[in-house]
């Protein structure tokens, strides 16, 4: 037998190696765990934004009433303790001069503690002439409604 024939016969296809346990077990389990974590994250963020949305809407309604100088409407949106303390005329005196032109809600946060739900909002009011005032506004949940409680 010539050298070439012997070389041809001794050549064999590479041996097939068994897949490692990492690829057959670890990788699918890792992918499932990652998918589960992503799902939990989405549900938490979704639930949080749904809980904050009503508080955000209460802040928007109150600030819009102040900008539009609808003092009775703004007063009607206050929490019970603030509504008893302030009148619509008090709101007009505080926010009426110079007239407000616009507002920006910068932040709304909600917290739960011992069965009580409360929150805070930061609102910047801009008056005619460009004067800005940043207001920290407490929020409370009374029944099913969120109310500003300055």
C-alpha cells in the first residue's frame, strides 16, 4: 500500500461530541428565568402607573381650575380638611394675582403605609409675565377619589 492509500484509510470523520448539559438544561432554564423576570417587571411597572394615574389626573384637574380661575371648582376638589380651612376666595387671593398662564406637573408619587394611601406632587405654575412658582402639593385618597390637600 502506498503512503497516500494508507493516509486515506486512516482518515476518519471527527467524532461527534455529546452536547454539554449546559446547552441542554442550563440554557433553556436560564431563558425561562429571564423571561419570568421581564414579565414580573412589566407587571410591576404597569400596576404602579395605574395606581399613579388617578393622582396625576387629580393634580391636573386642580391646576387647570386654578389657571382658568375657576375658584369654586378648585375649592371643590380639595380634601376635606383643606376645604374646611380655605375658601374659594382664599384660593383666588393666593393664585389670582398675577393671573396664572400655565402649569407643569413635574412629579407625582404615591405611597402606601398601614392601609393609608397618600401622595405628593410637584407643580410649577407660571404667571403672566413669566414669574414661576414651584409648589409641593400633598395628595390624599378619600374614598375612590384623589384630592389635593395643601
